[in-house]
C-alpha cells in the first residue's frame, strides 16, 4: 500500500522546517509528498523545493484558498491512500504509520495469524474504511498558549468517535472517496474540512478512528490572532449553514440570560440578588469547568505565577471567542442568503 501526504502552505517559512523534520522522522515515510502553495512571498517555496530527504512535489497556485489547494494536491497524487495534514504542525513519529493502518485490515502473513480451529476460528479480515480520523494535541510554547490550548482544544476523553468530525490536519482517506464526494468545497474559505467530513460520512458512513495518530498543533499566540481565527470559523459556519442551534444558544446566553441576571443582581430584592448571583456563579463554573480540567494537565512545568495567569486567561479567552463567533456568524449567513442556489443548503453546494 502506497501513500501520498498532502498539505497546503502560504508564507510558512518559519513553521515549515518543523513540519518537514517531522515528516522525515516518520517510522513509515510517505511514498510521495504533494504540497500546494497559495502564493507565498517568503522562503516557503524555496524550502520545499530544496527538501531532499523525501520525494516532494510543489504546486504553485497563487490565490488558491485551502480547499482549492488541497484539491489540486490530491488530484496530482499518484496513490489511492491520501494522508492530509496542515502547515504549522508537528507530526508524531508514528502518525502516518498509525493513521493508514486501518486501510490495511488484517494483512499479516498466514503463518503469523492465529491457527483456525473449531474453538478458535481465524479472525475475519477487517473492513477497509473510506476514511480514518486521527487526533491532535496542543503544542503550547508560552503560558498564553497553554491557556489557549486548554480552552479551545479537546482532549481524547471529550471525543465521541461516532460523532467526531476530524480536522484535516490529521485525516486520511481514499482518493476514490474524495472523487466520489466532489472534493473539498472550493466556495468555502473556512470550515471546509467539516463540509468534506459531512459529505464523506453521508456517502460512506462513520470513519475509522485512530486516536494514536497524533498531530501536535500550536494554539494561537495572542487574543487578536484568536479573535480573527474564531471570527472566520463562525463566518464559515454561517456560509455553510452549520451549527445553528449552538449559535442560537450563544446569542440567548449573552443577549438574554446574562442581562437578566445582571439586572437581577443590581435592581432586585435581596433574595433576587442572591439568586441571580448564585445562578451567575454556577454558569461561570459550568462555562470554565472543562478548560480548567484540561489546564491541570497542560501546565506541568509552569511556575506558580504563570499558572495564575493561565487561570485568569481562561474566561477571557472564552468570552473573546464567543464575541468573535457572534460577530462572524451573521456575516456568513448574509453571504449564504446572497449566494446559495435555490432549494439547497449551503453545505450541499
């Protein structure tokens, strides 16, 4: 079984060496690497073209978005199994070996398989899936990034494999499956991997899940960069008609429930003030419980002062992310209302 590794880049000269080093360190090297550059004006393309440790091809497509870049790279791939990742990550040494293993099923030589008897029949060959979802972990370099990772990135215990929609930073699939669903949606600039996930699930059913296929992902390093990221994510949700209930709950929480509780605390009777304060505290506790649980596992090695800063940053990061989503989502909805073909939902485009 041969595998093509694909990813896209745009001005990634600073982070690219880490990714290339991690590809070279794989216990199972990709048989080829195809990269699409969207028009970098730094050293990105030179670094790619001078890479000599493995077979790599570079496609230059100035102005291509992530979806277009991925589609171009996959179309150029010469192998059926496609492993997909992103720039700005570090691959665990066994990532590729682990994420493509489910495609092989039980391919051990016959003399290495358990003997078949009436009491112990030989195991049936595992079905070969259309796609395999890997996982990713935060790779924080600063105390701020520790707080960011704890706030926005899930732990394995948070994942329900049957409902997990993987990020394309840790994903593998058959090229024939990609062709069958029409590839990544080039009309969408963000959340494109979720739409691709949904199309694959709709046509081929649930993914195989490879939780040990780990990609290490560095969280955003500032509130400004985080706000921009989550604004774009929510705008993509609006364009693609995704997660409407989640967004409505967020609007109801900030625009209805929170003002009611604050008014109760400021203008109500003593009993009402106490009830409103207790409800607000309970809400904050529920809102931050999961990030604080994750934080305890991520802050190992941080001094006490930095841990206090991380604790204080968690609710700030959550609020900034929510505000970014509440601003970005209606922008995406407006785009969808102007561009959606009649009779279709956006993600069916």
